[in-house]
């Protein structure tokens, strides 16, 4: 029953997403364009002998992976959720005979899947840079990253039950994620203490950890530890989100929502 409802929402969301094809294309072009100066820098440094050719190839593959992972696992569902809570529009959804989170998750996940055709050039390039066996880890790692990101986004969204300026939490999320996930720079560029700290945060599993596994730069013990920690974060965030959601609904009903 739940799966049928989810698939029904997903089909409707996919039809709606088709109206935003131009927006997806523009964002993809912008992100690919931002990679050009970065990759050009690594190539230039390798030619001048500052870094090796292998390091240049690694960094090129790394940033391509970060781009693909971020497009497929990113979640911005808090923006619409905050708006619906503030405007009171969430009331109409709460009285419907299906879980509210299903419609939110379906719409958000379909938006990510719809990005695949736009990032296909990057995926094709990665097939030539990464051993096929390493790519087997890609899907489960991206799925774990998406679950974490969507749960945190949902938490930020329902904070609007208590916080008037909940949007500020979104900016904090992106600030910490851009650094601790390795999206800005590989974490190996940072001090050891920061690397050790980052690996215990969920942000670590949004970019750096998946990229290191797929690129074959993580040992077996590191992969097992990282996967265990990643799954643990999903469980912990799911429990916290459920608890906060229930408390938020009680508060929303108490103030006449």
C-alpha cells in the first residue's frame, strides 16, 4: 500500500518536473562550467611539475564525482516545507489519507532521478577514469548520502514549527557541507584534526567518503567502517526526524494550525 502510494506520487512529480527541464539544463551547465577552471589548474600544475600526472587525473575524477554525487543525492525539500508551514498550507496535506512525508520524499527523489540525463556526459567520462569494479559501490553510497541529506533537510524544514527564520539553518547546512563533505577541496588538503573530525559527521558521507571508495583510495577497513557509520547516521537521523515531526505536529495543532 505504502509503495503504491509512493509510486503514484513519483509519477505525478515526474510529470511536474518535465516543466523544469530548462532550469535543470541551466544549472548543469553552470556546474560543469565551474569545473573548467579547476580542472585547467590541475592540468597546468601537472605540466609544470608541481603535481604528478596521476594526481591531476585523480583530482579531475574527484571533482567530476563530487558533481555527480551532489546532483543525485542533494536535497532541498526544506525550502518548500518551511513555506508550507509558515503559510499554513501544510494543513490541507495533513488531513489527506496518506503520510505527508511520502509525497515530500517522492517529489524530492524524482527531482534527483530526473537529473541523470543532464549529467550523463560526466558519468561517461568517469567510466574511462574509474575501474568498473569500483563503480559497483556508487549506487549504494549515493543512496545512503541521499537518505542522510533528505532527512536533515526534513529536520530543517520542520524546525519552522518553532523557528521563524528557519531558512538560516539551510545556509548553515550548505556552509558546513561544502567544507566537511570535501565539495570545496578534498579533505586531504586540510589538517589531520579536521579530517578526523569530519569523518564522524554526516557531511563526510555526502562527497569525500563516496569519492574515495569509488576512486579506490580507501582500504577495506576504511570502507567497512565508513559504511557502518553511514548506515548508523541514517538510522539516527530517521529516529530524530520522526520524534521531532511528532512534536512539531503537536505544537502546530496547539497553536491552531
